[in-house]
């Protein structure tokens, strides 16, 4: 039973399209995150949500809009995709007060914009 | 702002040997957490080991151990008896705990480790 699951695992799309990546966690965690891993493997936080409330927004373009319908789900919608959006996007979760245990990551979504 | 530096982009080691990956960080905080994550070719991010800054004792998890030098802001990872399955990218990460759920993992640029038979 996967703890943090992302769909799809791979996404190939054309410039200008709109796409969504879904994330679900069954760990009962209150906090969820989106991270972007670029072509040089650098990981950077994009957003965090705590119990459906946006907590961190790291100067991400407005074309990226996270949505959290409940604390177990955090989706990422991207409008007007650009070539530079090609990356691996990771969802993660953690529990406030237990962050010493680190984050649990999903397996990532490789987005390729052509 | 906190930064994490991994100065070795690539390392290689022979099976059964020991290798040490370096990590330094910059912070003015006194209380924080440090982590090493492993990312094999499968892309999955796997937590290897963690350290609390207020604990002087170095963390150990089986073949993995750290050398935590708080004054020097250094957090190196030692892998003993290297195995082929240790081949992966290794990321050092820093986190400052927050009362307002604004904690975030800050990653270094990673070290690609290749274990040779």
C-alpha cells in the first residue's frame, strides 16, 4: 500500500497545454508539499499545505496552482506549459511535531514539455 | 537563508569498501535537523539517516553513519561495506523546525555515487 502516490508517473505534453498532477497520501499527515527537481537534479520546494491551507509559496509562477481538496490530497495544476517546466515533480508529506522523521516522498512525475 | 553545499558532484567506490560523502551547511540557527536522502535510478527519494543538531552523538543506521561537526557546520555520510545497491544520488538536506508549520527541507545539489564490483 503506497504511502504517497502520484499520478501520472510520466507526462509528455505540448507547449501551451494545461495539465494536472495528482497526489494522495494515506499516512494521516497534515502537511503536504510539492518539490521540483530540475535537469541538474536540484530539488527545490514549490508549495506546502497544512490541512488544506497554503503555507509556503516559493515565488512560483502563477501558472502553477496547487489545490488541496482535503488533507490527504494535494494536486498541482499547470497552465500554459513552457519548455522550462520540464522537470520531475515530487509530492511529499510530513506530520507537524514529527518532522524529525523527515518527509515521505512520492515516486515523482516526470513532466516533459515539447 | 540556509544553504547546503555538497562539493563532490560524483564519487565512486569499489564494492565492500568505505566511502564518505561531504556536506556543509550555513545557518545561524541553533536547533535544526539534518538528513541524508538517497535517490536510486528508480527516482524514489529514500531517507537514509537523520541527525538532531542538539544531539552530539553521531547517528548510525546499519552500514550508514554520519560525522556531525556542529561548530564546523559539517555533516558527512560514511557508507561502510559498500554494496552495488548503494549506487544512487545522495542528497544532504537541512530543516529548521517551525512552530507555524513553515518547515521546509532545503537540499544540497547532490553527489552521484557509483559502486563498482
